[in-house]
C-alpha cells in the first residue's frame, strides 16, 4: 500500500510505477533529505505541533537510517517511488506509526526543493574549492616558468610574443570569474523552501526561521507558490557550470594544439594520454579531447532544464522530476573535469628549448618595430606601411626581422639605427609591455603575487563556507 494510497482502489500499474519512480537517481539526496527531516521534526517538537517525545523518537529513527545510508546498507526500493517515501516508509517500519507524524506540516513538494537546495549549496562550495586548487596549480606553473616566452596568437596567426606565465594567468582570470559567478549563484541557492507545503503553506503554526537556522539557510522564500516551483537556482548553477566548462574546453583546445608535432610547445604526461590500437607511434591527448567534448554534455543539461521549465504553469508539476539527473550530471562532470585539468597541466612538460627557438622564427616583433619608428617621429600609419613592406621583403628573401642587416633596414627607412636590434629582441619586446595587465616580466611577477593573495583569501572563504555543511557523504 502506498503511503498516499487512501483515495485509490487499484494498485499502480507496474510499468507506470517503474516509469514514474525517481529512486534510481534521487537516492543521492538521501543524506540531505534526512538533514531536512531532522530540522523539520525538531521544529515540530519545539512548536508543540507533535509531542516532544515523539519528535525525539523520530529523530532517533532518522539518525539510525542516516547511519545505514552512509554505510550503503539502506534498501532503496522502486515500489516506494522516491527518496522521501523510501525513508519515511522505512522509518515507520522501524519505529512504528509515530513515524507517520514526521510529514506533518510539509509536502514532498517543499521537501524535495529543500533537498536540492541543500545538495547544490554543498556541491557548489566544493566546486569553488576545486577551482581554487586549479588556480593554485596555474600559479605554480606560471611562477616556475616566468622566463619562458611563447608566441601569442590572434586569428590563430602569430601575433606578439608573451610570457608563458602571462598565458597561464589569463586562465586564472577566467576561473576567477567562474568562482565569482558560483558565489553569486549561492545567494539564490541559499534560500529555504521548506514550510511552503504543497503550494499554499500549511495550517500548522510552524517556525520556518527555526528550520532555516538549523539548516544554515540565509533566508526563506517569501511566497509558497514560488518556493515549490522555483528551479532558477539550478538553472543559474548550470549556466555557471557551462561557462566554466567552456573555459576548460578552451584550455584543452590549446593543450591539444600545443602538444601536436606542428606546435610542439608542451608534452602531456603519459598518465593523461593514450595510444593507438594500430599506430604504435601515437600519443593521443584523449583526456583533453574528452574534457572538450564533455562541455557539450553540460550545455545539454542546461538546455534540457530550460526546455522542461519553459511551459510549466504554477506550481508543482511532475515534469519537475526531470530536474535532478541533469543537475547531478553537471556536478559530476564539472568536478571531474576541474580535477583532471589540474592534473594534466601540473604534469605536462614545457619544451623550453623548442619555444626559445620558435619565438625567433616569426614576425611577432613587427609591432615593436613600427613603435620604434613612431618614437623616431614617424606617424604610426606611415610606420605601419614601412614595416609591412619590410615584412614582405623578409618573406621574399626567406629571412626574419632579426636576421636583417642594418643596411637592409636603412634601405626601407633612414630612421633606423643600430639600436633597432635591441628594440626587436624578443625579451625586449615582451618586457616593453610594462603596463597594468601587460606581459612585461615585472608586471607578470606582480600579477602572480596578486594571484597568490587572492587564492589565500579564497581559501579562508572556503573554510568558512564549508564549516556548516555535512561533508560526510
């Protein structure tokens, strides 16, 4: 007999029972469901809605079930539909009819919403912690390779030389924005829906503020209908997760290019590469490729929930059962991706000698040559034309700018002097960008120091943020 079966005269069709059951995936919410129930029953007893001795007995039963769940010995059954009914039915079997008082003053509608708020709040904080660890790896790599120069690109064409450290810190900036987005999402996650009932509230004199304090929520939903139907907080998380995965994918795309024979900038560790079943010479960047591919998976989770929600009238509809699998998938995919990316870049080998030669074999110092003429008094547009013709001359002669003689320079402009060779030296070109946010060595060293200070501050934030979360899953 279903716990809700009083109005029914027939058993649920077995196919319908299987089709509508969510226990196959929502059992992941079991710990959060019990946390919410413990807070709820504490409030029921404190408010005198049920006798305190009953509240204590229910709480004791819930804690024993929690122990079974954590020990992975709790029997989740499809016929009990979902995580809530599995736990409640088992509670009644364990402590008797008094267990049926647990559901006083609440509905599965506000109960499941609370579970998801609890789950996603904790997971979001954990993801932020993982992103900070990834940032620390980027700082370590940047700090250890402050002297390495690589080609910078626009339109996938050589543009200007930059410090490898500067390139790494560009991703530090991206992940910083990802962290800020997730911190902002937490503001909408950290709202308690419990107490909204099925959709209109409850007739019992509950104390929602007590429950909020018990569960560590910053505030409470002001409207019961909004509380049970809101999934914006999941959408916002999925959106932030999608942007973070996009940044991971961009990084992986560069690692795939850089590790190719055509670039040869880095070599990925064997532990993050695979071979070919037919070509024995191959070392494939499969981890980077798969991370790039999984980005589309998280995008799909976002668009799936957007599609589910777009036509739903207020308030709860069974469609909302489909909100969980995408959320779980995005959490798992993002957490795994952040960890794998960190391991991959920490273990990669930077081919310093090859890079030192590479940056000498292009025209990425051409802008500095134009700036040289500007400093000699030539308008930039005229200087641009002179250097453009000089580059064309080099191409025709099979030379690079640093391989020309002074006579060849003077043939294109009498403004050139012997100081031109210092002006186009790659190290000079890099360090000349001595502006805030530029690739000059002093600026990048300062940026590394600032990054260290930011991650240290974030470490303190994470410690505070996680102190009230139940981390034992």
